């Protein structure tokens, strides 16, 4: 995330090859997120490592995230 942020600042200021570093940072963040989600899904479905309370907390976390994003969106307008 820091590499992506700093390379974006450099790109905005016209530094050479900062765009390449920005794309590399974005690819790293997106790749890390995809691998993390893959592990969560594998642990929960194929391996059965998520107990019922963990599944409920994951569902609650997603629900709260969606609610906070909706509230943020409504506060902008």
C-alpha cells in the first residue's frame, strides 16, 4: 500500500517510471487480496475450519461494512 501511495504521488509530480511502480503496487495489492480471499474461502468450504461463530462473525463483518459504506455514500449527498 505504501509503495502504491508513494508511486502515485511521484506519478502526479511527473517522475519518470513512476507509473510502472504504481501499476506494480496495484498488482501487488490486488494479488494479495485475491490470495487472502482464496484462503478464507478454502478454509471455510473445503477444509471446514470455520466454526459456526466464525461464520456468523464473518457475515456480520461484511454486513457492517456494507452498512457503513451506504451511510458514507448517503452522507456525501
